[in-house]
């Protein structure tokens, strides 16, 4: 568990009269948390159905990075506020991903980036196509959106003859 990513899910129920104080304290540490070297993701959520419920979704490079986060001065100050505003003890769950989602390599990601190009003028004149889009190994050809009756008959004749 030392070198694997840690995903933290936390839940905090606050007193009804402390919602704004809790929200302010939570938002105050977001930027500092996101700037930590081991922080991959740091998001705070508030329940739509119950405004007294706050949730954290954080991803850390490893357990050591998370421990460093917990040891920061700003987190210590935040947790003091949590103890004052909490209606019940916070729930903190450390998890690891088990779904096996694979990261794409830069080459795979680039292969899925659309590549636009114009077709040769003779192809455009003959078939009415204006440009093509390549995504991965798929190529999609884009036709003009307005066709004359003569062009439609010509294209129909070409397709029927195949």
C-alpha cells in the first residue's frame, strides 16, 4: 500500500447553524491541498438533499503523501474547525481502485484525437465531399450540406452502378 494511489472519501455532517462556517473552512484549504506535491485530486462536495452533509473525494500519490497532508498546519487548523461544527464524528475511508481501469499511453490518446483534413479538389468536385475527419483508425468523410438536383442524380447513378 506504500506506493499505490490512495483515494480518500470523507463524510462530515455539520450542525444546521454551522453550514456556512463549515463550507468556508472547507473551501479555504482547497488551493493549498491541491498544491501539495502528492495531491492528484482534491474536491469538496455538499449534498443537494441535506445541506449539512459535506463529502470529500481526494486522490493522493501514496499513503505518505496523504500523511503529509494530514500533518500540514492548514489541515490541523481545518480539523479544529471540524471538531467545532460537526454534528457527528467525521467518517474517513481510505480506498484503492480495484476496477482495473487502464491509463492510456500518450500514443493511444493521440490516436483518438480528431485529425481534420481537406480532400483533393477533384474528389470534392466529383463527389461533393469537402473534408474528412480521422479518429484513431476510423475516417469519416463530410459532405456538403446543400446538394443540387443534378448532383444528387449524378451521385445516385454512381452508387447504383457499383
